[in-house]
């Protein structure tokens, strides 16, 4: 080999290898990017469908909104009823009402609440963050405890700790949330007085400056640590009550997923190679087991967000659950449709986040 031929060979080889890697990475990313674009477009179409479904179902609810809002004395005057219907657009045909509703939603206008006499968007901006804070704390507690308990139960299969965790998870799934909330409020606040009472902060305290609407985050951003401590103390009990069902669900689901992965051939091969147990657990077992767990966690967060009505009522938590209940009982149609749209969009966003996490955790999703 001549002295001049070796460098050219090295140079060609050095130039070809990085380019091949770049092309391989780009080829792996392109299908995943196309997948995300399709999911975003699908989510937008589903959001449009949600507006239609909420509008139809809201208008199928038996009862007269005019009678629910005007009262028995005013409902006897046809002129007052006609004027009220005209003011709220209920005198128009249903297709025209839906188009007006959709046009307003696209502009961020959900109409005016017949209950609070304020724009529904303003009501949602006030109540949704409270529920997001409660549900977010509950799902965070559920993920940490549920996944940890599930892994421990799987690694110590058929031992005493496994049986205890399985019984505990069954208790969490079986106990009604509203009953647990009543017991927790009575025992820890009324009898033992170790937790604060109802509401989001202590009486006499001023809410932190509004940034996100989440009191804990807003108080931390503004440096009001006394308000932060009060908000966190008020948050922990309802969040734990709300999280108990999800903890039991994730514990059982994680245990099954981890046991299934532990029996795979590549895990046995990793053990045969002498890899440390910690490496096998975090690099091989959890990475594969977390894919189905993420699906359950995403659905659980959506159910927490839409199922906080009773917990919010017991702990006097001013969230979207209480707002939806009062709007439904008073036949406040704009508010009911606004709540339905918000909950539906939250589900869509959660599903989109779950799809992205699939690609982050499992490389096969990025190239499939």
C-alpha cells in the first residue's frame, strides 16, 4: 500500500460513517414526525367533533333553560321568555345555534354563563387551574407510589411484601372515593386536627398573584412561602384521597407488566452476562414495562380531572367539578358546553403526550 493511498482510505471511511449515521437518524425520525403530524391533525378534528357532540347532548337534556333561570313568576310572561331566548340565541334553529357556538369557540368566546353572568371563558380560567392543581398532584403521587409499589411487588413475587401491596392496591380500587374523602376529612381535620380545613389556602390569606392559577406554583414564583406552605397543606389530603384509586390501579398494572418483562429472553441474557441488577431493572425491565403503564396513567389523569366533583364538594375545593355540577343543575347551557369542551381537549392533549412518550421510551415506535 502506497503512503498516499492510506490517508485517502481513512478520509473516505471517516467521512462516510458520520453521514451514514446522520441518514439513519433522519430516516428514523421522519416516520415519527409524520406520525405526530397525523396525530395532531386527528386531534384537531376530534376537537371539532367534541364541540358538536357537547352541543347536541346539551340540547337533548330535558328541561327548559328559560324556566331554570327566570323562575316561576317570570316564566308566566311570554314576552319576558321570548326576550330571554333572543338574548341567549335560543330562538334560532339548532344548526344556526351550533355555527354561532363554533364561531365563538374558535375566537375564544364560550358565551356568557347564565349562572354567574360572566363570560364562560373567565369562569373556566378561574376554576380549571384549581382542578388541574388537584388532579396534577394526585397523578404525580399515583405515579411515584404506584410504579414503586408495582416494581417492589413484582421483584418480591409471592412474598409477604407482595401480598401486602396486592391487598392494599385492592383496597384502593374497591373503596369509594367519596366515602374515603368523608372519612379523611372527619378523622384528620375534625378529630385529630393535623390537616387544614376546606378551601385552597387558610382563611385570611390572600391568593398569590395570578400567573398560572395554581396556588403552589404562583406562590413559589412570587416568593410567598407562607402562602405556598398553606396551599400545599390544603392540597395534600384531597390529592391523596383522589390518588388512592389510581395508586391501586397502577400498582397492579405495573406489577403485571414488570413480571411479563422479567420473563423475556433478553432479560435472561442480560442476567447471564453478569450485568448488575440495577442496570437490568432500569435499562431493560422498566423501559419496556413503562409503555403500557403510561397508557394507564394518561387515562387515569383524564378520569381524575373529570371525576373530582365529590372530592371538591367535600373539601370545598373551587374547581371545575363544582362549576360543572352547578351549571348542570341550573341548565346553564354555555357553561356545560364549555366544561365538556375543556375536558375533551384535556383528554386529547393527554393522548398526544402519551404518544410522544411512546416514541421517547420505545425506539420501535419512532421507526414503525
